[in-house]
DNA sequence: AGAATTTGCTTCGAATTCGAAGCATGATCT
DNA sequence: AGATCATGCTTCGAATTCGAAGCAAATTCT
C-alpha cells in the first residue's frame, strides 16, 4: 500500500502520488469519524456543522453563494440544507437589503449555541485523530502548507466547461 | 477565516482549528476538481478511480471488505460501485477460493488500462492544484505527516459506534 | 455431528447530492 | 424607458450513498 507498481509516466513522482493518496485517505477517514461524532453528539451532519461554523466565523450572515463558495458545495445542495436548518430553527432566511434576489442566511441564537456546543467535542475528536501523532512543528508546517494550498485552489479560475459560471474576477465588489 | 470568534473552551488551540479547516477545505476543493477532471477525461467518478487504483496497487485482486476498508467506504456503496464497474467491464467478481462467501474483485486488463490511462492526467491535476505552491521540503513534510496521520487513524478502534461487531452485547434491542 | 454465533456480501428503503432547467431580480445596452 | 443579458436562488429528476435487514458460508461450542 506504500509503493504503487504502475508506471505513472515521465515527470511524475510516485512520491507525490503516495502523498496525495495519504492525504485523501486520511482526510476521508477523518471526515468519516467526525461525521459519526457530530451526528451522535448533537444531531448534525458534517456539512450542516460546516455551514453553521462558516456562518459563525463570518459574523452570522452570508448569502447563499458566498456560503456555497466557502464550503465548496453545490448551490442546490446548499438550498436543501438551508431548508433543513431553517426548519430546525438554526438559521433564518432573510432577503438581502442590497439585492432583492439574494438570500441572506442568518444564524439564530439557537444555531450559534449549537455550534458552540459542538465545537469543543468536535475539535477534541480532530485533535485525537489528526493532531495526536503530530508534533508542534508538524502542526505548524501542516497549517502553513494547507493554508497555502487552499488559497492556491481558491485562486484557480473556474473551468471552461462550466456553461454558466461566475466572473473570472473573484474580487468582491 | 483566520480566527473564529467563538469560545472553543479550555485547552483547545485555535491554530488547530484553522489548520483543520484549511485541510478540510483544501481537500474538498481538490476532490471536487479531481472529480471534474476524471469524469470529463475518462468517464470515471473519483470513487471508481480510487477503487481501481487501490486494486492496481494491491496486485489486482481484493475482497470487498479489504477494498471497502482501503477506500473508507460503506459496504453497500462498494457493492453498488462494483456492480457498475463490472457492468463496464473494468472488474470481475470471482468467488474466493479460500472463503466461499467472500467475493474477490479482480481488475480486468481494460480496467488496468483505464487506470494507467487516467493516472498521468490525474496526477497532473493534483500536481497543479496541490503541489504547485509547495516546495520539495513541503512535499516531503506533507507526505510524512499525512502518512503518519493515516496510519494513526487506521489504528483507531471504532469507538462505540459499531452496532454489533465482535462482542455479543447482553442487551438485545 | 448439530446448533448457535460470527463473518461477508447483497438487497432494500430513505436521505442526500448534483447538474440542468426555471424563475425572479439587477445591471447594461440602445 | 424598454429590451436584453447576467446573476442568485430554487425546483426537478436522476444518480449515489448509507445503515439496517436478510441470506449464505464458515467457525466455534456443546
């Protein structure tokens, strides 16, 4: 499971493949465990927790597009989850005062309370699974690397295959 | 996006939260881009490619459980995907000579060819998105860290989530 | 040996996800 | 101003996913 035997072709380092697979599998396993924990503890799916946490970080209110952009999610999926969360009383949907067509998702007090209730145990699980075998230096390096990778991916222009996409300039107005 | 304003509680470093979020978001974005590329290039979903690649790494044959264990996937989902892949002629299902109840998934020549066809472009996308902003030292550090994290997660026993795994609970439901 | 427990996989039903199409609002052009 | 295009969200249908239940083979216990 450590060294692939196929021929990846010229100029491609198998070390990168191994790193990528390790990253993907670890991230998948981590997500799985986190999902289990969140659902068992406070009855939220990982994506729901992520939505609420992103809202909390942003100060409580975001438009659907900003939110979907932040959680790397499809618009329709976000609509579905927003409906669930609204029905659960954790968020409210207000029309934006600026753009009538935009919908602002706002965190309710209960929603914020839920996030704060979930956060310690959530982080504890992540700590145990991800950060336990890592040193301080590892943590710093990983944080630095992943932040850089994330920013790089955010800066990636949308693929040309998309029929209707946002403007190439990802600059907020 | 750097420092959440909520109170995570005592003993929990916000740096870890930031690292975890960066990791999750980057992994999610990477997975999304990879999914797009794989589907557009060779008509495989990410999970299908992962199954085929895992099979190739293992020498061509694995049981369903070993495979599901390797790709962190549900058994039923793997059954579904195995059906699709078998119908596509990329794998075959043979009963195990050792255990009659076990099903061995075997990679066909076409399946192996598909993996090898997909691998270069796949790695190129990963390279561009993930490894482009990283130095050699970053790559080595990331590979080391993620491999350690993955092994640690693999070693994690299922908490109490397992319904009826090994121990016959004296409390029937 | 025979019965009970365990293990491995598949089927089933419900929930979730996504892209495309549809609808409404804002911006731009003439 | 009116028309046209662009943007934001939602609905819709199909595909995928998961856990629980079900079934067959193997191991263990008596």
